[in-house]
C-alpha cells in the first residue's frame, strides 16, 4: 500500500506459520525425508524434504491440500518462511508439478516404511512417549472420479457408497494418538486382513513386547488374536455376534455362569479419585486355540462381560422407539386411506408384518392377532349403477407387547463381551473399559485427516501414486497436530493449571485440554510490515499478546521465533 511518493508499506501475514515451521523443524521431518527419499541428480532448488515441510505448513495453516494453491501462498509469505527456516526460498520451487513429483516419491513403499519407522522411534525417544497401548482402525476417503486402481466402490464409512474410495488403516500410539503405521489399500478391501500387517509395522518401530493392541470387533479374528499372543503382546477388543451370539451371551448372564458383578468407575484425571460409576461387569476365562506360523497354540483368554449404563439407556430408548414405529406401520397396513390400497386378507398381511418386524428389529417382541371379518357396505346409485349393498372383507388386528420376550431383551441391553489375553495386573476390569472407551482418540485422527485442518476429502487427485503420496504426507501433518496438542496438555497437567481466552465469544472459559486447532487460532492476525521510507526499509511485527506468549511457553518455544523476523531483516 503506497502512502506517498517517498514512503511505501508492504504487509505480510505471519499468523501461525513460525509456530508450525518450528514444530516441523523440531521433529526433524525435512531431514528424514531427504534421508529416505533421495532425489535424482537433476533435482534443483530447495530439497525435497524442505519443500514437503513448507508445503505441510501451508496445509496445516490453510486447511487446503490442493497443489495449485501453494506457489501463490509461498510468494505471499516468502519473508516469513525464509526468516524462520534460514533458507533461500523461491516460489517457483512450489509449483504444482514439483509438488506432484514429491507425491510420487512418497509413493515408494519401502522408503516410506523406513521413514515412518525412524520418525516414530525419534519422536518416542525425543518426547519420552509411553509405548504401552496402540490403537488400530480403518477409514475410507472418497473422490469424485470413476472407479479404478486404488479407488474402488465399497462399504463407505462416509456414507457415500456411490463414490469411489480408498481405504486407510492407521495404528496410533496412546494417549496422544500419534500415528505409527499407515496402510493405504483399495477401497473395496475388508478391514480384517489389514490388522496383522499394521501390527507388524508397529513392532518394527517399538521393538518391544507386552504392547496392548486395542481395536474394534473386526480385529477379533482368531488368527489375529493368535498372532498377537504368539508375539507376547496383548489385545483388547469387543467380540462380534459371530463369536458371542445371543445364546452365548444369555448363557454368560445366567446366575449359574456369572460371578459377583463388580462396579466400574471413571476416575478423575488429577486426583485419581472415583468420580462416578459408569458400568458393571464380571469376567470369565476360556482356553482359546489358534494357528500361527503353521503352529497350533493354546492360551488363556479373559472374557470381560460388561454392562454400560449409558449404552443400556440408549438401547432401551431405541428399542421402545422401534416398537412404536413397528406398531404404527402394522396398523397402517389395514388402515383405509386415499391413494393407498390397504391389505384385506391374511395371506397378504403376514408377509408384510414379517417384513416390518425385520426392518425394525423387533421380531418376537410383539404378540399379533389378526382375523378376517365381513362387513356390509352401502353404495349409492351412480350413473347406470343402482344403489346396492356390497360385502367387503376387512382385517381386525390386535397388538400387544410380548412381555416375557421383552423382559429378556431388556435384561440383555447394554451388555457386551470383550476379549483380552492381558493378565489382571496388566489390565484390570476398570482399565479395560476405560481403554476401549478412549477409542475416540483414533476417530479424532480420522476426523482431522478427512476434515479440517488436513482436509483430505474431497480428494482432488486421480492418479493412484499421487493419492497415496498425499495421504502419507497428511499423516505426517497429523503427527504435528497430535504432538502440539500433547505438549500443551502435558504442561497444563504437570502444573495443574488451565488456560483462558482461547474461545471466541467466551474469553473467560478455561480449559485444561485445548485442541491444536484452537491453539493455532490464537495466532491469527499477526503481520510483518515492511516500510520503505527515506531512511531505507524498516520491518515491524505485530506485538505478541500475553495469550500468544503463554501458548508459546506451554509449547516450550521462545517468542523469538516471531520477533526475530523484524530484527533479522532490519
């Protein structure tokens, strides 16, 4: 912006870029990428590692993974990026063609596995992370392209079965959700075969035994449990209905089978005192057998039979809601109304009723009586037709709840069976419930990966190698997000303090568990101003607020990562 003939002023947005680039540098991302993805001799300009690192800061700052947006963004932030990194930055190094080449390099499976393992080891060592629990789950990412290659039609976890998709298996470290291993496969693959390869990748990073692997019921295949047991590790997952049927669960719940039911509590994070009872349960022991490495092994498995109070209430509410809908739908079959031909015979009635009972999953819970009767219908004369009396067949239906079956079903609600081979001193009943309830940690990772700020979906790439490379790059960004959050929350936990001023519209709201997204939002509207006056160019940076300085302190960063920009160029 020009103010007069002798003075000109240029404003460059700084925002969260120095913070992101500092964290990326602390993690050694650029150096590791350069080490495990060596480029061809004709590669000129900024190295692959640093190009990818700065691109990653753009994705995290702008929530946009599109390749054609990066070059202009770098051109508008050259002073900031070069000031933080100390590198000679050219916008031309971030053309979409150059970024596409980076994605093709990241598509190399062997190099990626080596990078991922070394990155995981470095972060665990540098930040002294616990390696006791690893969570595994899979998700899908869709694209508006024709099916082919890695993009296939399949069961969509985004509720878009009409779109081609790829599948991502993620293994994350508790409690921060740090990704350790990533698999990208065709979108029509089942989840079950992805668990064993993912666990093997995690083992190469952790290089230890006794790790607890937590997953959903798709991890409950006997071969997966046997392989974990054979490696001297532990597992925890709910068992599906194919293993624990309704009959098996009813047998577990009989007074003869179950032991004394124990209360299960949620514990306060800071005082470690019992806050509320959230569930109850008991455990049984069974001898399991399985095949692994062409060898039959036997081991003792604990079956944890747990009833969640919250889940039981939700299931009971859902059951009565379904019963109400089923009754209305059945009565609707015989109700005459305009534009609809109601059912008048038993032969047509019972198939329709069975279909309704299956739709609402209330089979056996209703007592239904139906019988035919004849009624006289008086018809007035019309045209050439005289007045007459017609005999019409109608259905009479009586609906009642099957109280015995309903009582049995209600007693079963909220109960679920979990399997683990971990001993009690490693995983108590309470710990098992809490450990599985924290499965939301990996779901948050998927939310960040596919939504803001990593914004994987909708995907704008069509080539398989580009899509694979992009997903891998974004999982590096996921590591940055989880570590930033972990550092701040750990510092607040250690000092038993909280922070206020993070939430717009509610500045007094305090929290001990801020998210990375909220923390990055604190650094909006920081500008680097270059003034070209009669005495030369002078640089000025927006003064950091107390809150911004507090966040930097929680992260262990000095305010100089910002203030150096004005001093350096001046």
